[in-house]
């Protein structure tokens, strides 16, 4: 850990207070920025609440096991109990593209509407349902 700032004691009480308030303001702005840009989703596995940064999340799919989902991140995949509709959140960039898939729209590399498939940045191919094709195209256009 490194010092954030050095405050010279000889400045006088008013200058020291001013400098402390400036430093606090900078730290608070940095924290707020980090919170806004590191949004996360949470899910529960074996009574443990887990958080995943949206920047790490690739997609969530339904599991072959009833009532379970599989979350896929850059680092791992994990199965948990949940409903896919819980994670369909446009504000966070999570969009349903198939009855079994919610993807992070920011991880899309390409969309092939003719063959109804989406390629993510990890080169995984996700099916695209005709039902969700139009909405996905308009969302991608709105991102630019």
C-alpha cells in the first residue's frame, strides 16, 4: 500500500483542511467510478452468496438439471438454482437471445442472423432464436 498524498504540516490549519477535503473528494470520486464501472450480479450456491463482475460474465444458460442454471465467466462455469428471467436485465446489458440463454451483450464478437448464432469473445457459439433476433439487433445498434 502506498500513501495517497503528502500533506505538509507547516501550511497552516486552513490549507491542511482544504488539502484533506480535496483528497477525500478525489478518493470518493474514484470509488464511485469503480462502483459504477464494476457492476455485478449475484447468485447463491450451497447457501453461499457469490458475486460476479459484469465485465467477467459471458452468459448464463439453463442446465439439463431442472430448476438449475449454469453461469459462464471468463474464468469458470458454475451451476446453481435459479430462473433465467431473473438475469434478463437490459440496463446491465444482459439480454435473452434464446429460451435457454441470457448473454452479456458487451461480450458479443459477431451475430450471424442467417445461421442464427452469436459468437462471444471466448469463441463460444450461442444459438439465437428468431423471437429475440430483432430486439438484439436494435440493442446492438443502440450501443454504438
